[in-house]
C-alpha cells in the first residue's frame, strides 16, 4: 500500500472534492470517525512512522532519478524547501493557496507568457526569497536537465524561451507555444523550487549560477557532493538555510531524524508542534506491533495491508480499528490510476494486442469489484480510464465515472467469437478465421494461434498475488490463458523497456509493476500515452490520442480533458486495474490536523497539533 518511487507528472488545478468522511468526538473512535474538539496544547513531539526499511536519503530539492522518491521529495524536502506552487489541497486535487511561495500565476491572453509574483517569504538566514532564487533554479535545470529526475523532452526548461526579471518579486516567463493555464501551472510551475544564494557556490567559494548558466555545472557538482554526505545534513550550514516551516535538528541514515520549527518561517501555517520525529522500522510487522501496543511511540503510522482484518464498505472511510484504541484510522487516497502493460511490439503477442476487440474482451474479464471486495478488503476503487476516480472532481466526465467494460464473460466470449476465434473453456482459444476482413482475427495473427500469454508481475504483496491469481482464473473463462511469473521489483521494472519486435528485449508480453501511476498535477497523458513518450513503454500509438493530448496541453479547460480521457478509456492502451488506497493511516486520538491527508502524497506537520 505504501510505494516509494513515484513518477513526477503533475496535475490538478480547478477541481473540487466531495469527500465522504465522518466526524466523531474527542473520545476514542471506532476506526472510521475523525475526532474533533479538544483544547489545543501547543508544543509536544509528534512521531511519524517511516515505511519499512526506508528512510530519506537526499536533502537537496534537485533530485536525480536515483533519489527521486515520494519519501525524499514530498515527506522530507518540502518541509524545509517550498516550491513556488504545491499540488494537493487536503483531499482536493488542486494547487494549495497557502503552501507555495507565489501568488496565483497570471497568464497573457494568448497563453504564451506567464507572470509570477512571489509572496513575502524569507530564508532562515534573514535574506528574502526573490526572483534571483528562482533564476538559480531555472538556470540549474537548463544546465543539468539530463540529471534532473523530472525532466522530459519539450517540458521545462525547453518550453521557456526567455525570462524577464521585472523586480525582486516579479518575473515573466515567455513560452514557446500557447499552453493551457491549468496544465502549465500544475505540471510545470509546481516543479520550480527556489534555491538560496547561500547555495550558489563551489568548493572554492561563491559562484553566480543565478545569473550565468555556464557557472551552473560546477555549482551542481559541489551541491551534489554535499547532498551525498548524509552524515553532515543536521550540522551543515548549507542545508540549514530553509524557507519552509521546518528545519533539520537530527539526521541519521538509519531513519532517526528530527525536525524543529523554523522560527523565521514567513508563511501563514506556522508549526504548533515543538518537534517532528521520524521513526524507522525494519519491517511492517514491527511498526504494526507498536500500534497494537498503544502508547506514544508512534503518533502517525500505517496499517500493513496484510493486517487489515475487517473490510470497509467505502474506501474513503475506515472500517473497524485493528490496533490500539488510542488511534483512529484514515484511508490515504492519492491521485492515481492503476494499470498494467501489454507489449504492442512483442513479435508473437503484439499483433493480438493491437486488435481493439481483443483488448475489450480481455478488459471485460477483469473483475475489479471482486478484487476490491476481496484482496483489498474494500480499501480500493476502480480505474475506469486515465483520470483518477478518487478524489472526486470535475476533471472526470460523467461518462468517465462509468466502467466502459464491466465484468462479463458473455461479452468477452462474444467479442472473440465474432472476430474469428474458437473459444475454449478447457484451454486456450485459437484463431479459426485468420485474415483482415470482417469476422476475421486481424493483421499478423496466424491460423491456430492461441490466446496464451506470459504475464510477469512483482510478487510478494498478498493483495497483488491474489489479484493476479483471480485474473488468471477469470480470463480462462473465455479461453485466455495467462502464464503468471512473479519476480522482484528490480527484475520486473528492468524488463519494462520500449522495444522493436526484432529486439531481444522485446520478449516481454504483459507486465505488472503493481502500483500504477501517481499524478502530481493535471491528469493529461503526454508522458504515458503520447506516441514515443518517455513513459510510453509498451509501444502504444494512436493519432487521435496524440491529437487529443495536444489539445489538453494547449487549449485547456475540462471539456478537452474529458474528450481525451473518454477516448483513451475505451481504447485500452493498458489494462485498467483497481486502485488500492495508498495506505490506511493510524493517527493518535489526541493529534489533530493530520486529516484530510494530502492527495499529492506530502505531509504537512505544521498543521498538526495536540489537544488535551
């Protein structure tokens, strides 16, 4: 349920959320209620449980792919170093009004430039956060974009042709094309994290990357080297210059980490706690045992999926409490879709996967609700297309709320039979009518070719293991045989590479890495489904999809987003799978402000406070 690596796409902007939640009182809740009331008691130490065998390991908010993780970027760095704009306003998929460093961006009528005005924030060394600090970031990504984990061709910095600094607080970016304001704000401007002048240096002394791109590589090398020295984090004068609500007071590579309030913080959401303590655990079971024991060893933890014994009827509302009575439960829903890939370029299976009727038949045999009710114990929700179903928002069309391919063996069987296949229930169906005409199997499919495929997935998760076993059983009802093969995270992801049919690396047919795709911005598909995109690993290519994606980026507005999403939902570039909630969070009854949790995956302990 907890995932470490995430893909930095970004999303969101104009949506609103209707969150089904219950309120309780200050007493011990049953699990589904969020307590309210109580007298605020400033101060105290809140303990946040880290994922098993995981700890932050990168402090510089300029991460290369190796260090780009949810834990590093959203649950560690952002507490100290704020970006211009922050995605996630509680459980609303929107840019937060109060968490970022800048006022709402102002776009020119033609959409080809945007003006950014900074709020009056200061660094902890007393200097103001200015446009020079923004230029430091922009120049750095221009010089070292190949090393930046969030870079993709055509996006920042490629799409900014010039920058005019109007004043220490105002700057205008000229863009290479007209862009949708919703898309550009949420997927581009949220990536910009100003860096202080104290960081603009090399080993030999101060530098000037903020004004001269040519000087940035040397500054990068110096900062990268400093960031690799994790043992120095807490005592480093460099990393102690922050503009966020927190600053580091203790850091150990094993995860024993502490933060205290930044007394110079300029934002409206100043911390109420005296200290935030991170607590490492070697296993999920060790953390779970602490929660079961009660006490104050952990104030914000998580329930491992395998330890959820009682189901819930609503993924946004927790079921019965499986741990000590001094905790209440909150499902953490993040903005994501879940799917796995079929390889359109595999020399054997690819011709079959390229037939829309086959993809439709296959999807009709994915019983999402059974997986949600069974292995997920109710803590899940369907994926019906490329826009997340939860949290609810106007980014999903009315049509998109309906599953275009509900579970139906009859419909799956009919689709195959109508297109040239003899359907078997005691083995693999086979192509009886090869050819490209009506009622025939389709281009590249041979007479007698069987519907038998290899599906590799990351094993070890009880939920995913059970879901894949259920899928194998359901697909067999129409003679689609799946040969399941479980593997390690690195082995499965390592096999997911774009390829041509003749390549030896093209042997994979279906591949499931188990965690789908998390958006941190407007849910357009340029990274996933655009022909030739970096995240398009399976060779999907469709001219209508490409056109629709281009419109979501250039024109803006939910109508073009709906057109794109509804079409892709039916085209099935991937196999839609149900989403599991990111985690079931356990929160101490006397700690307020944790819920609602951010849809963007970040934590904001400046909003937390104890009550008496």
